[in-house]
C-alpha cells in the first residue's frame, strides 16, 4: 500500500487553479523528488501534503486513511524550508528542542534526542550558539536537526540547498542521502529544480508541469525513455 496517496488532488487560490488533479502514490521509505519549472506548483503540493495549505478538491490518504482535514501537527510530517526559519533568540539546542517541548516530552528524552541528532549532523559542538553565530550550512543543519528530533515518518524538503554555495550544496546533499539511509524506512519528498540533485537523490522523480504530473519514474526510466521533450529537457543530459 502507498504510504501517501494523492487522488485527483486540486488547489485553487481564488479562481486560479494551481494544482490541477494530481494522482500520485509515494511508498514508505521512498525518496521521491519533485522537479519542474518555477511556478508549476511544487511548493504548493508539499504544503498540501503537510497540511499547511487547505485542499480544494480530491483526496489525500496516509496509509489508506483520508487526512484531508487532519491538522499539520497530527500528520507525523516534518518540513525543511530553503530559508532556515530558526528562532534568533534561542540557542541551537533550544531551536532543536522546541518542537519536542511542545509535544511535552521529558527533559531526559529531549536531551538525548537533540544530542543524538546533533551528533548525526556533526553540529554537537554548536549547541550553545545562537543562529547568527552560525554559517548558512550550519543553520541548514540545525533546521534539519530540528526536523529529526520530532521523529517524523515523512520529511518534506523544499529546495533545502538553494541558499548554500556550491561546495556546501554537495556536502549537504550527501548528508541528506545518508540521513535517508540511516533513518531506516523514513519517507522523503524533496523539491528541487536542480537536475543533479534529482538524479542522485531520487528513488523516483515526479516531473510537474503547470499543476499536473507530466511523468513519474526512476531516474533511469526518465533519462532513458522520457515521454516527451519537456521531460527530456528537465531530466536530460545534466549540465
Ligand atoms: P513552485 O514551488 O513550483 O515554484 P508554487 O507552488 O510556489 O510553485 O506556486 C504555484 C502557483 O501558485 C504560482 O503561480 C504561484 O504564484 C501560485 N501561488 C502560490 N501560493 C499562492 C498563494 N498563497 N496565493 C495565490 N497564489 C499562490
Ligand atoms: Mg517553490
């Protein structure tokens, strides 16, 4: 069974439909990458899945249960944005622990989970710093760490590397791949407009165009047999 199933999913902003009947199944443990031109609806689709945006029509199921009306905090999803959205007045530790605190975890459990996630991301020496004392790459890791400590079953990433320089992009991309590997069975949905990111990270790629799914397949399938010139242009020879 699909862990996440979108059936004729639609989203309108006023009179304008931006997600136009998307059918898609995402399996448990899968690394699914959404690609497509700017404005095609990638971020909106992630926000519909996370519950940050209300669905206009169609249905969204997690493990066979309709979740259209479930609030974000009940969906077991963590989202990592391209802007780090850390609290400036809190330390790294406090930023990472914040989501857990809300969920009323014990202090011992909170310490243990934050420490473990910080070690995993190699930011354990930065736990007492404030965000402004960190580099962009370190901030992005704190944002990822904050997602990890909440122990989500699904991670959503919206162009998480786009504010990083080229070297850090590669390094952080490898770390996200390792995270997917280490967190056995965790599902990741990842938005990018970068072909190399898509080809190297994805189990499957979903190519979006103007609010609709153009083609879904493994990187090899899309590379070897794109359905049309649009898909070929997106997946084709990496620049
Ligand atoms: P992408 O992430 O692929 O660049 P988005 O999902 O951000 O695309 O946007 C898809 C379309 O929906 C765009 O035309 C955008 O202008 C529109 N849109 C996104 N959010 C809103 C909103 N809150 N209100 C009105 N239109 C929006
Ligand atoms: Mg976007």
